[in-house]
């Protein structure tokens, strides 16, 4: 703990003492300067105190409540008439009976027990089949089915994670746009929309009329002209270049060459030179093309244009086909329906349009978002699981797997034995519940083949109670024949039905000797009980520690948050009981989260203190005093705080009273103030000296 703590501990009081003593100090300094000592008459008027060297400690008292550490509820494990229940205040020990119930099975109980036996038989059959299948290997049908499952899982995963294509996104966007337009047209038919719809009808009807009327003379003449133009172009292409075209091309090439030469001679401008070179290159290529004649591709293209022109002319002269007329009529019908939709929308159309937009929007969002991480993980997991299932099917079972299947079979057999034992015990009239020590609950029927911590607890209790002294019995957590024999000896000794099986209705594991609390309201002997009915509280008063019983008594106290650094887990404290008896204790836990004490308005932390020895049960629930002593500084030189004097030049001093009665000032450094004392530091001070203090 640092000197800086020196919090509330009389700092204000010490400062007040220094201020009051300032005047006295000044006079004492003057007196010493002039006289250098005190006469005999002065000695009789001086009061002094001893300089001591000791631990400087702080003492704190807080109130707490004495109680036990743990309480559990005792509930009925059997249905029937309550014949006996341990009385309030009774301390129940290992092997002692908690209650006795007389049970007469109902039809429902009988049906449940029979159903448990049937279920256990089914589980045994399943375990047997699994072991047989593992030993014989998979069938061809099983392997084929597993391979198909792998293929299906891979295909499903690939479909899920493949990103949408641009075409798919575009198509989905188009669907949304179309659906939105359709809904807008229903909700907001404007004059423009109506006019456009009527114009569409007029256009479609005009197109249909024109189609039925056939081609006009102008269209026929235009088609003929297009055919002749294409034919002439083909003819010219095949004829090649004329002499005039070649001469012109040659002249252009020569002019380009002359231009390049002039640029090279008169200028170093690279841009102009490059332009001249490009013109020359273009002219040379054009001349070469003329001299080479048309390529086959150019001829093919020209011939294709002639055929296109001829086909267009033939189609024009032949008139429209029935398919073209049907298409034109469909366009007219669609345009009229569009106008009707605008002018007279129905509620069905509204619903369809809204649903269409909602579906299109969701489809687009889903397409863009892609699969969720959970969906992707699930798909990958499905593939891995299918592949693992196939691998497991093809692989021969390992020794460990066969052992696990055999253990499962043994467990199923034990479960059937347990269910059958329940059926045998079903007709029993007397149903006692016994206390045994342990932390694991009795969560299952303990019988041959079982193993685990609950079995180990049972064996430890049987050994402690003297039923495990036969040859071969071991506390090993395995319910074998020796364990069953010990159980039968215990059952016979306590007057139970002897079957070598311990059911959940036979024992209650508790942490140690436990005191019965008051019976629950309405509980009385002779009463009919249902399973689960609360009977009384059980408070654990001692727990086994290293082979010996240790009290669970504890004190819960609220410590002011400002004093939190006075204690730590493991420090020793003293607990004063209401009869002024002191019991040693140890801080076992400190709640790190402070809470507000509404009575005092202070923030406090909860402290738990374990007692070294049990207090009288009389004081359980009583308020006790927790005394905390904290050593702040070890081997400190300590004087009363009132001995401090303030020097004129600054700092503090004490006045030493020597053996001859003279006095002198000694400068000191001050440390921690605690309960009217102060730590002083000076090379001139030693324990046993006396310092002057006010009367």
C-alpha cells in the first residue's frame, strides 16, 4: 500500500495541529536560540511522549451476516403416501434416510414402465443391428446411395455459390423495370399515357392496314433501284479498276512522295515528316489495291448485297405472309389491351401488378446478394458430410469404432436391465430415499455396464459405509459385478428391494452433512405426493476436505468501496459473534462489481469470509462484526501527530526532550497519518527518545 493512500486518515486533523502549533513552534525556536535549554522549573511543565518503532496499521470494522454456503431443495423422487420425513433441524449424514414413501402404482405408472421396457428393447435391437452392419460391411446399394448423395451435395453447392451472370442481372433488372412500369400505369394513368396508348393502337392498325394493302408503286420502284445499284456495284467490282483510276492513283502517290521529299529537305519538324510519310503510305496502299483487283471477300460481300436486294424486292412483290399478318394483328390487340388496362384497371390487375413488382424486386435482390454465409457454410458442410459418410462407409471400422459400438450395445443391454428392474420394483410398496455424499447428481439408473463420475461416487459411498470390503471391489467408476454385490449388501442391510440396481429414486447425492429446513407449507405425513413435489430445504453444513469435514459457514458483508484496497482474497480477518466470541476467518471472495447500498447511499462491494471453525448454529442468520487489520508500513518510527511543529523556514520538526531536561528541534519528513499517529523519518530520531507534546 503506498503512502499516497493517506486518504482520510487524519490528514485534515494533522494539518490543523500544524497550524495551531505554528505559533508555539516560533516561540520555542526563539527560546532555544536565546537560552539553549530548559531550567528545572521548565521541566516540570513539559509533557512528552515516547518515539516508538512499530508496524503502522489501520483497523476497520464492517457488519455481515453469518450463514451456510449452500442450500438445495429436497423434492419427492417417488409418488405415493409420505410416511416419514426427517424433521426440521435434523442433520442428515451419509447413508441416512431422508424420507419414506408408500407407493401403489397407478395404471398410468404401469403403462409408463412397460413403455420404458419396450423402448429399451428397441434401442437394444438398433445397437445390435449397427454392430452387425459394421462387422459385415456396406452393401452395394448403400455405397451407390452414398455416392449419389455426394454428387447431389456437390451439385447443390456449385449451383448455390456460382455468381450470377451479367445477362441474368440485366434480365432481372428488366423484369423489375417492366413490373414497375406496369404498376405505375395502373396507379397513375396520365393523359400522355392514354394518348401514347391510343397512338400505339393507331400505329399498329395502320401497320396492319398497310400490310394487307400490299406494296405501293414507290416501294416497288425503290426496291428495284436498290437491286440495280447492288448489281452495278458487283459488276464494277468484278471489272476491276479503270486506267483512269490507276493513273489518278499513281499521280497521287507521286505527289505524296514529292511532298515527303520536300519536308525532309526543308524541315526538321518530325510531326510534318510523319504526316507526309502517312500520306505516301496511304497512296501506295490504294494504288496496290487497284492493281491487285477486288478480293474474294469483297466479291462475296457484294454478291450478298445483291441477293438481299433481290429477296427484299421479291418479298415486296409477293405481299405479306400469314405470319406477318398474324403478328401485326397481335400488335393491334396488344395495343388495345394496353389502352383498356389504362382506362379500366381491375383490382385483380392491381394485385397482379404489385405482386409482379414485389417478386421481380426480390428476385433481383436475391440474385445480387448471392447466398448467405450460413447457406454457403451449410452447402460446404453438406458436401463434407456426404463425402465423410461415403468414406466411413467404404472404410473398414476401426478397433475404436467397433469398441464404441460394442459399448453402445452393452449400454443398451444395461438400459434394458435397468428398465426391467424398474418393472420388477414397480410393485414395491416401500420407497425410501437415502443420502450419499457427492457433487454429481444421480441422473440415471446405475446398473451393470455403467461407468462415470456418478458410479465412482456410488462406490466411494459404499466403501465409506462398509459395503465395499469384499475382495475384488474397487472404486474405479465402473459398475461391475463387485459393485453390484456391494449394492445388494447395502439394499439388504437397509431393507430395500434387493436387485443390485440403484435408481434415481433410491439416493440423493449431497455435498456433505446437511441440515433439514422447515417443511414446505402443506407438507405433512400421510399426504399423497407427486414426483417433483418440494418437501423441504437442505442446507449443507459441512463438506469433506482432504478426508476431513470442514464447515461451510460463511459471512457475507458489504465493504465500502473506498476501503476496497484494505483487503484481498486470502487475508486473515477476525469475526466477532453476538456473544463477543471471536472466530478466525479468511476472505474467500470479493465481488468485483460494486452496488449501491440504498440505506447509506454508499457504493459497496460484497465480501465472502469463510470461518476456520464452525460457530454455534444459534448465530446462523445473525449480524456479526468483521474486524480487518491492515499493516500499512512495517517498522515505522511513530510519534503522536500533535508532536509535529511547523518550522519558520518550512517543513516539519519535533522537539526532542533529552535526559538532562533540555530540548532541541529535529527536522523530520512525515509519512502516513493513522489514528492520531504519524510516521516520521529522520536520521536523528530513534525509538526510545521522547518528544514534547502539548498538555
